[in-house]
C-alpha cells in the first residue's frame, strides 16, 4: 500500500515536472529573438508580433483579438510552467493546464480538418501543423489530465488520512 | 527555492541551444533572393527597402489567392509604395494543381516585358474562373491589352502544357526558356524549406526570420512589419 502510494507520488512528480518544462520551453520559444539578434524589448515585440501572425493564421479570432491573445499566451504559459514547477495547489494548476491544453488541442484539430496548411506555433515558428503535432498535443493533454486526477486523488487521500487522526486527538483531549 | 534554482538553469540551457542555432542560421542570413543566379524579375518596390519579403506562391492555390487579395494587395499599396517593403514573388507550383505551372509561365513571360504586376493580379483575381479548365489566357489578354499580350504570347509559345480554349500557343512543353526561372524558385523554396503555399520569408537588416505559412490578415502583418522596423 505504502509502496504503491510512493510510486504514485513519484509519477505525479515526474508528470508535473515534465509539463512544467514543456510550458517553460514553449514560452521561451515564443519570446526569444527569432533571428540572431540580442535579447531586448524590441526583439520580444518582434517575436510576439510573429506569434500573433501564427495565431492569425488559425483564422479563428477577429484581428482585434489576435494581438491581445498573442501577447497574453506566452507569459501565461510561463506562469503555468512556474506554477507546476512549484507544486503549490497542484490540483488547480493541473486543472488550468488541462483546460488550456484542451483548448489548444481543439483548435489544432479544427484547423487540421479544415485543411489549413499553417505553422503550429506551439514552440515558436517553423513547425508545420500535422498529425505529429496533433499526436504530441493530444499526449500532453492526456498527461495533464493524469496529473490533475493524480493530484486530486492524493489530496483526497491526505484529507481522509488526517480526519481519523484529528478525531482521535479530539477524543483524547 | 526549487523554482528559483531550476528556472535560471532552464534558461541557461535554452540560451545555449539558441546560440547553437544562431551559428547555423548565420549561414542562411542572406535573403533567399541573393542566392539566385539571374536578377529577380517578379518584384514590387525598391530593392533598397529595409524589409525584403519573399512570397512562395502557387497561382492555383486558393489560400495564395486569399493572401494576395486580402493582405498583399494592401501591403503593395501601402508599405511597398512607401519604400518599406521589397516584395519578391517566388513561384512554387504544386504538382497537385494541373494549371499552376502554366500560370507561372505566363507570369514569368509577362515579367520579361515588365508587366508581371498586371498578370500576377489578373491570375489571382480570376482564379476561380480559369482553374476550372485552364483558360487563363483570356483574362491575361484582357489585363495586358492586345499589343503586350501578343509580346507575352510570343514568349510563352511552346511552353504551355495545357490546351486552354483556342490557344494557338498551347502545346506540350519541350525546351521552354521560362522554366529554369520557375525551377530556380522551386529550388529556393525547397532550401527554405517551403512545405505549403503561401509561405513568406522575411529578411530585415541582413537577418532572415523563420518562414511562416498560411493566410495572415493585413492589420496583423502590418504590426509585425512595424515591430521589425522599430526594433
């Protein structure tokens, strides 16, 4: 019983760290200079504008919303990556991650079946949207869901374990 | 603490990766056009413009048409006309489109007499009509006028692979001197690499940015070009 719990905790830790790493890399790839130029506010603006073009190519949002979405997503991915890395309130971090990945996956599936020949934009420019990117994002979504379920189960178990102890303490006093 | 320790480590690792990429991308920092043998003919604007944009396009591809009509047309009247962008058309006829090679031949023939812009627009404007049977000639003729059409027709004669309407020039291609220009564009596209059309490649201050495929709206592309020039 203790052994399976330890394995579960280790798997949860590995899943959480993998997701955190992926989100941090995704944010970095979108913010880094896209040409051999030094990092600066200007280079980040260019990178975000380039990402906005990729968001635009999905033909989902009106032009007025494309730029705000493109400027919001990379910092938000950075935030999620750091949150997952910290492990604080993991079940909520997992829920948010799963929801975001479900949106990404849904948008990608839609674009693929509409026949849009575009760049994925997932890890910066240059990667074509295709079956492999769908498989990868689908796997990430499955991982995020597993981490979320695992985090909820562990939280519930901890809560259940602490109830009898508290009850016993109350009885003694 | 763990977060504070891991984040800089992660960034250090990724910046090393970025440096490795920088070295390899320096080898390709010249505009694709600069690697071409003959001077490009299918261009818009002045060569000294700060931004060089190459568009790999197929005349029969609906996405290329949408990109031309909704984005490039605005860019040509705005940023190309004001000397901010030098636009280079690159032919990338896809094998699945039976008439796109002939369309590219007409456009290249028109470029020989300095009327590329007219034929380029005529082909995209009427794409939905001529792609049914390959009858692009009438639209090119209407756009060029009789005198220039005769000159272009003479250049393109013997080059066309599709019989379109009453075309006297439509014969099977044997030795067409327009084809090397198209094949050269295709070869440049494969170097990029172009996986779909339209694909754009932007070079600014000698730095080439990653290629992007798809349809982009003009307001969003304008923001990108502005951010490049403000960098």
